[in-house]
C-alpha cells in the first residue's frame, strides 16, 4: 500500500512539474516550485527504484541506495525559496543564498568519498546493518532534514508574521500584490503541519512505535494532498505576466502630491527607510497603492528614483548619527541607518554628501 501511494505521488508530481516548468518561463514562483518538485520527483524516483529493484539490483548497484540521500537536504531550502518568491516579487536568488545548500553538498561529497575509498562491497555489507558507520551516516541525513524543518519553518512563520504586522501600519490595508494573504497562511502553516508529521515519524522510529507505518502513510498522503493543492492553484491561477499589461496612466497632479505625502509619512515618518531590505512592493502594500503609482510619484515630485529617495533618507539619518556621537564606529552608523554593506553605504554617502562618512565627521 505504502509503495503504491509512493509511486502514485511520484508520477502525479512528474506531470505537474512539467506543466510548472512551462508556466515558470515568465513566473519566478512557478519556476522555483517546479525546481523543488523536480528534485522531490528525482529523490522519490531513486528511492522507489531501490525499493522495487530487489536484492539483485542492490547487488549490482549498491551505491544507488546511498548516493541519492543528500537530495533530501534540498527539499526544505527549495520550498523556502518558493515561499520567499510568493511573499515578494522582488526576491532573487543570490550568491549569499548558497549557504542554504551546504548540507546537500557536504553530504554528497562525503558519500562520494566513502564510495570511492571503500567501494560497492563496503556499501553492500554495511548500509542496512544497524549501528554501522554507513547506516548512521545515512540516518544523519534524515536528522539533518528534521533540523531543517524546525529552522526553516521558524523563518517562514516569522516572515508571515512580519507581513501581517506590516499590513497593520495603516488602518486599511489590501492583500499583498498578486498573492492573497490567506493563501500565504495556507502555504506556511500547511507546510509546518506536514513537517511536524515528518518529525513524528522519526520519533516513532527511534522509540520503535508499532504505528510508524500508519503515521508514515498519513504523512505521505498529507504531503500529496497539500502539494497537489499548491500545484493546482499555481497552474490554474493567472499571474500578471499572463494578462495584457494596462497602459500606464499618469496620475493627476493633485493626486500625485497627495500620494507623495502619504509615502513620506510612511517611509520617512515611520522610519521605514531603516529596513535594509525595503522594497517597492512593501511600500505599495502598506499604502494599498499600485507599484507604478508609487514610482511615478517619487520620480515626478522628488525627481529621483525609489532607491535614491530611500538612500537620501538613510544618509540624512547617518549624518545625524555621525555628528551626534563622534565616538560611535562608522560601521555601527551604517547598520543603524539601514545599510547592510560598507560599499553601498560609502557609495551612497559620497554621492549625496560629496565626502566619505569619515571625512564628513572630521569636517
């Protein structure tokens, strides 16, 4: 029964993944979900192959039971990045995000070294022997994934709570641009429940609970239903790229001035500019306005783009800190002013003031 459900999920996800890749050409969240699904399909496919191959298959290719296991360490980080794309259309994968893939690469390199040094025969003799080094290293992957469950669910729930908090900055606030907050709650809390069930399976195995097979079947079924809903919603719902883009309409001058005043009350008045990762979408969400209207107001009235406008507020804040407390290190001023890199801080400061922060403090 468990094997049948496992195969059903794999083939269903394979079909949905292909559709997602097609849609993901113009929609980053769909593409990330497709990448996540493809890794899961590959992992489950290799696992099913080892389960159904029998002893003769294991005799010929014992490494196949072992080498795919690091792929499990990709599941949670990839789903986390999918969630990040859902929360913000401005999110992009960068080099700094490679840190999330360290467990995968570490286990992969380690397992390859074991295979090359010890060989197939060593794997054949020790992989499924309790308390052997090889068996314990394979189990370490499972424990690592459970730690990822706890860590990444904490990050996703905190992200959701921050969004909820930002929605209360003003009395009336609209849903996030392009994504309903209820859908975000479903993704975050639904995944958290799935992970809790996964942790329950590991605990049941450790304490030798006789109901472990039942819990495992519940977990597999829940994962399947949960992700089927996500895939179906992503595939069937239209996103902005599917629809004809409306022509840009110039706001009336009076409305634009009023909007600029609201922007200043939010970004400058509430010191929103101190958030290092502040985006156009966050401002538009908080003001219940279209992103293009926000950009239009800043460009027309401030005669600068959003980045320069935010940086000007940050630099003014930095100047006050530099003069108020001349003993405070410049890097502390940098962080307290909303910058997270020294290069960006110095570049913006010199552009706005004409001097470096140190030169400005010295007069």
